């Protein structure tokens, strides 16, 4: 065992803990280590389509919002890769996800504190330290940073004996299933479902014989990225959101769905134009069925494939869709990694099993306050719609760094908000009419 106590040990190296590691890296008085079971950094490799683009600005990278001079910024990456001027001249509306994934991999290669191919087996606490046992030994740390990410969400209607006919979107491009000439159902009306559907209808000779795109939403709805909607992705809104009741939080989050999980306008336009081409120029009007407003309620195996039963919320009818392969673009869910099982009886959760976190992303637990557990991407229910997005990645990491170090390493002060979320002005503070 390495007896040298680390300031913080991280579990998982996705974008969240990579951001934290990058902002901790310049600090001479901090010793950090981050463990990741995968052999190298990767970011949604199953969905890195050639044309897939970020739904947020490249300035919302791992570090810039906290430290614009950091050597780990996206702009530093462009300069180091000798593509800065070409990038500017290309005038991209949005950065391709493949390039942003390359950027994050580039950062990961430059931070010595990252340990890839090392799975944390268990974490215990004693003598004022967390003890992390991993594949290659053990380390002690004063604090933990949990950034193990989320896992694919499997709908309840997918029974164990039907999983062979299903591919979750997270593994779509990694799957070796040949879809040419087959009946395919894509379930999910968000960006992932849209990108998969667009990919399938543009495969030419490798296209499925039929593609049904099924969504519970009333239509295939666009991402809301207007100026005032983007105010939900700011530190000021996070602070305001934490002050409202749990019931109001859930209602607000339901209204904000399309701000985080709507479909990019360019994707919708591309799909519509391709369908026009298929219908009128290629004479294949029946190759695809767009089916919004449907909820899948059952899936049954049948000869040669499966059959989905749908409830049509528009007409009230019950429909069925045959499919050889079902692609589940049904999202992800946060989970507490198994290595924390020894600590679960000391960790406080709410009635839905979600972590209780304070404003500095500290998990409520029964241990001493000088030893803290931080959780990343686990606070959508308590901190707002931006939590699982890239938008506040650097700011959140900076908040955690400041709390770990006990000083203001980074300036995380909010800007002036154009929207008054809470009743900040009293009646007497309002200027009198002249």
C-alpha cells in the first residue's frame, strides 16, 4: 500500500473528474490520484457519428470558465495540434463531438494523476482517511471525488429474455449487428435517437428494410437553446434552484426537458431532407415510420424477431410494431458504484435513493466533516438541469477545488443575472414612480 496520503482520490475519469483533475494539477500543495477501469479515456464512443456536434459552446470545456489561462483548455488543444487558424476559418456552428472527445483524450494524456486500467474494488474509512483498494494496490486519501458516470437506462418492458434483440444507444457504433435489410425500431425521441435514425436512413445499400422511430413526446421537438433558456445553465440559477422546495424542483425540471434533451435543429432538418429524398426522389416512401406520441408498454418475442406494443397518446389506439432489432435511445441513470458498498450505510439518500448534496457538491454522510465525499453529475434533482451537462463542468470543479483546499483557488463568483429568479427586491426597494 502507498502510505502517502492523497488530498483527494477520484473514482472514475469521465469529463467531470477529468475537469477536476485538470484544475487540481497546478496546485503544488495538493496530491491527487484518479482511477479509471477503462484502459484509456473515452467519451460515448458508441455515439461518435461523423457529423455529431456538441449542443453547447466549446468555451464550456474542462477548464476555461474557471481558468482561461489553463494549458488544458480547448483553445490550447487547437494551438498544440496546429489547427487553430483552420478551426477559425472553418467557422463551425458547433464543434464536432469527435474533436471534443479527442481534446479530452489529449488532456488526459497530460495529467500524471490519472490511473487508467485500474478498477477500485472497495473503499473503506478509518483513522481519518479513506482507503481505496484497487487492482494494483491501495491508496489513502482525505477526500473522495465520485465521478463514475451513469449507466444505460433499460426500460421496464425489456425483460431479461428479450435483451438479445436490443442494443442500447451507448453501444450502437460498437455493435457488430448487421442491420442491412432488417426491420429496426428506434425507441427514444431525444438527440441520441435522432442521430441514430438519421444514420440509419442515410446508409444507402446498407439500410434496414424498415425503420420505425418511436417517441413518447408529442412530436420530434427541437432543443431550446435561446438566450434566456441558457440562463438555466449558469451558477446564479443553480444557487436559486437549490432554495426552492423538492416538489417545485421536480416540476421545474419537467418543464426544462427540451433545454437539455431536445434535438438539434440541424439534425431535424437533415432528417426531414433525407426523408424528402427517400419519398420523392428514390421512390421509397415506406422505408421509415415516424411515430411520436407513443409509449411502448410491452415487448414480446416472436418468430424472426420481436413485437412492440404501443399506446398512442394522440388517438388512444393500441398499436404494434414488428422489429428484428430494437435500439434503445432511452438515456442513462446515475448510480453509486459498487466499490462504495462498505460506505453505503453512512451515506444519506432521499426517498428516491438519490444522494443529498450541499451547495459545494458534498455528499451528506455520517463521517467527520474534515473528510468529504464529493459527487459529480449526481445532483440534477437538487442543483438543476445543467448538472449532467458540459455547461457548468469547469465551474462545478472549481467549486469543489476551493472546498477541498479551503481557500479561493478559483473565482467562482456569479455574474450579474439578467433574470430575477427569486423575490430579491422588497417592495420598499422598488423606486417610486415619478
